[in-house]
């Protein structure tokens, strides 16, 4: 504190003046504010990296524990498959621990994303516009830290990203141990006898396993639409999944990086010609160009019954982009009129080259 500031802190009567902190509005120059935000960004990135390492640690525990359990179970003919059941519960505990750590990771990453998308992005590009109130949101998270995502979303996301395959391997290994190791089964009674755990009959163990894995599958499937996460990279897909098939596709794409939609027969070829009649042309066209990366052409039209002029957007999309397109149009203009038809042959930029 300088001499002048100390003198300002008291009045001529010796009474303390109102506090004038160094963060008082207008007291910092632009360079000082930029430097402060840069240091804050570095600190938050360090925190998020620390919690990212902790996430990897729990995943490593689960992988190593699974490997040890399988090595023991199939190491000798007399080794019991109960070890796999115990390890499954242990891996479930690791999943819960990792989900809790993931929520902390999201807390720090949420601040990082606020700075990246609103401060640094606007410095690098004039087309990037900061969100209104982003600084107040950043200050709120500093004053009153709170988890950006819920525990259910964290559990579902970590299950799909890492633990789904582990539980699948454990389940398949348990069945293999009971059915074919050391010798193959001869009848259903023998299966139930091998599946029993002490006084617990085999049919109880079997039903418990079905409920256990079914609950995990339901967790991974029905949390696909929860996307409050800032730390993940999402594909361009509908934000709200209305159909079970869309949820299954999203879950398998996230867990295995395999889109089941590519194996589904498509009617009318792989391209769709779309006409969109709307009074909110800009609100509809911008997401189509930015999110789907498709070219859009505006055609002027007039309603013959009402005589009112409308905008008609014409674009060609791939078949897998039809659902995202309908979601975008619905959000921008619920009253829009959309016509989708198969495109016989599409040539030009973004598709096959135009040949003479």
C-alpha cells in the first residue's frame, strides 16, 4: 500500500474511510486485467490436469484388478469363478470413485472453458462473441464453488467411456469359466451347480448378475442425453434423444467409437435434398452451416393462399445428418415447414467432384 493510499484510508477526524480495494472497478488497467486472467487460467488448467491424472489412476486400478482376477480364475481348473463376482463389485466401487473425481475435474474445467470460449476466443477472432454474463458466472464459481454436473451424469459418462468394456469382459469371463472351464457343461442343472456361491443357489446368482449388468446398461443408455459436461468433446448430434435407437447409437459411438447407423440400410441413397420454409431464415441457416458444415441457399418464395412472402432454404445433407437437421430446425423455428427427399446424384464442393 502506498503512502497516498494509506492517507486515503483514514479521514481527517481519524475515522476509517470506506474500503477501496485494488479490485475496485476502474482501478485495473487493461494489461493488468489480462495478466490476472492469464494467471487464473494457468492455475485452473493445472488443477484440471491434476484431477485428470486422478481419473486415469482409478481406471488403471480397475484394469489391473480385472487382469489379476482373470489370471487367477483361469490359472487352474479348481479356481473358483467367485473371484470375478467380487472383482465386479470392486470395479463398481472404482467407477463410483472415478465419477466423484470427475465432478471435481468438471468444476475446474468449467472455469477453464469459460475463459477459453469467452476471453481467449474473442481475442483470437472477431467472429467470436463472448456470452453475456460470463464474467459473473466465473466470479460465482470462485466465490461459491459447485459441481457443474450431477453424479448420475458423471457415472453414466465414465461408464460409457471406460468401464462398459471392463464389465463386459468380466461377465463374459464368468460365463466362460462356468460353461467351458475346465470342461464343458452337459445340462442346465450342472450350470446352476457351478454358478452357486456357497449357500446361495445358482439361479439367485444368475438373476443377480442379470440385474447388475442390466442396471449398468440402463445407466449408460439413459444418461446419454445429459450433456452439461464442459470437459468432453461431443459430436454434432441431437441434444435430446427421443428414440431408443438414437440413444443406443450415441452410447455405442461414445464407448466403442462405432456408429451403428452405418450398418443400417438407408432408403433413397446417402444424400438428402431438404427444403425448409421458414420466417426465421437466419436463426435456421446459421446452425446448419456452423454445426452441420453444409452449404445453404436462400430462395425467395410466396404463399399463394396468404400472399405472404417466405424464405425457402435449400441444402443437401448426408443421411446421418437428417436427425440433427430436424432438431436444429425445430429449436430455431417450431413452425417451419420441412420437405426431405432422396437426392439422386449430388456433385460439387463437399460431395463428388463435378465432371463435364
